[in-house]
């Protein structure tokens, strides 16, 4: 029979497994017309005004489909009624006036102006509850046993749709015009999420990479692969990058209250350095945060081929004078090459995740070992992306790599989750 400590460890392990399973449904644009239609039909079938498809990881509830309610993207999991459903794995019906509703449940309903709540769990491929089909209404409602069975049937359909979408991925969203992205930037819907960068020798977090996420008011959460290529076709990518940089720098200011040593890396399209005012834009983007450019690395992305020239060289020198560090992103594919190490003189390189996948092969190990040697000889920072297993991490360290990021340690997280992680790590240290 397990002792108390063993029971606690098992509970934490279950919580972690649930969170990891849920996040597998957040790595793509999950909102399709089919998902939205299923959620709409579920609401109509029982006469509720608002319906949501929510996915919950360890800290956060993400609303992927929202029908009939005000725009919402993420909230603290602890402040939601769906937290109860995911923890227990049981359907729930809660009304503001119901005697059996807990004080916490009544408070959440009251705070959100909701009189009725009904929810059924959604299970992922791993068999764990990853979210909910959640119905809300501002007027008191009750549900019969037959209606709850209907919701569970709709939930089964959603589970199949999510699993199919997870297996095949999604196509690029067809956007109507440039205004879709421009308006979303102005409205604050394109925000940074963060993935930790760790020291392979200690596995301590040394910084975070900011990654753009579009919290679309009707399509749900959209990942970069579904809108950055569109933005790259015009100078909209400059506006996306600057918005993400501004917000990420403000978040880093909060990190430094607990960990002043943490660094931030941000993707920057080569278009910035080909623009006459590119450097001044970058400088202004972080001015309001009060953070030092010396704490920030700019990752030049490979999505836009940039022709080296006097303006580009001068801009690299200018961002260095401001204190920024410059990394070549996705090194080992695309336009980044050894020649760029000479012409651009960056401070470091990011090894492309596609190359990391071959770390267990003779050729892959030889290439990564060689790049690590070049980085050491040139006194460059080198970060290995795409580490997903302990074996890959051990191999990378053996080959001379010291910094890495990947799903082994962290999937991209909201700013709120990152700040909580940092504060908790300092508090427990």
C-alpha cells in the first residue's frame, strides 16, 4: 500500500500527463467549420445561448470555439467551472440558485453573469480528459438526463473531430484581406506565447523564446504557420514582429522581478533590417518596457530571403550598438549558411529542429558536432531546437551543445503561465 508521499507523486504525475495530452491539441489551428458546427448544434439541442469548446492544461483554459458569448481566449484554469469537470472526468450541471452548488461555483457564475452551466468532458487520444464541451446561459435552465446524454453524444463527435485534426493537421487559414491581421494587431489579439530555453548541463531555465499566437475572436487560437506566411508576403510581418516584441518585453520586465538573469529571444523577419527605419522601430518597441536591449536576442527568421548589402550590414552593426544580440534562426536549412556567419557576424545560431531529429544518426551527429565546434571557435551562442526526448538531450550535450529548447521541457505557454512558473520556481528554491 503506497505511503502518502507516493500517492502525492502519483497525483502529480497524472496531472502532468493530463496537461501534456491537452497541449497536443493546442499546437495547431484547432477551429474548423466542422468543430464550430458541432458546438453550435449542441447548444441548440438543449436551448443554451452560449457554447464553448475548451481545452485545459495544468494552468490555463483555452477556448478554441466560442459561440454566442463575448470574445475569450484564455483564462486561469483555477477560475473556471470546467476545472472541476476535467479533474473528476464527470459531467456537471450547476445553476446559480441550486442548493448543491458550492460557494466557489456560485462565485464564478456570479462574477461572469451566468445563471446556468452544463459541461461534459472531452477525452484525448491518450484516454485522458483534455477539455470540455461547455454550455452557459444568463437565465436559469435545467437539463434532463436525456439532454445530458445528447451532450455526451456531441462530445463524442468532437473527440473524433479533434483526433482527426490532430492527425492530419490543418491548412493555412484563408484570410480575407490584410485588414484581418492589421485589425487583430490593433485589437491586441496577436500575442506572445513563450517556450523555455534551458541549459543542458543543469536543465535550469535561462530564458524564453516569444512565439506569436493569434487569438482570433471567431476562429479561436491560430498558430504562426497559419498566418505568418501570409504576413511575410507583405510588410505586415514587421507590424506582427514589433507587436510581439513590445508585449514580450513588457512580460520580461515582470520576470526580472523574480529572475533578473532571464533572457528573451524574439523572431524578427529579415525585412526589418532591409527597412530604412528598421532599427529605430526595434528600439521604440521596447522603450516603454524599460528593459535593456542587452537582455534580448533577435532571431533573424529564414522565411524571407534577404540579400546582403551595405544597409543590412549597417543595421546589424546598429542593433549591436543598442545592445541587442543577433541570432540566425533555423540554422541548417533555408537561406542560413556558413557564409552568413561571415557576412552578418551574428552573436549566435539556432539549430533547426529538422536537423535535431537526426541526432541519433551518424550524419546528423557529425553535422551537429561540427556546428557546435564552429560556434565554439567563433564564440557564438548555439541553441538546439526541437528536443523532444531525453535521448536527444543527452546526445546534444555529448556533441558539445549547451543550450536547448523543445517539448521535453516545455510546450509554448501563455504569459500568465510563464510568470507563475518563474515565481513558483523562485519560491521553492
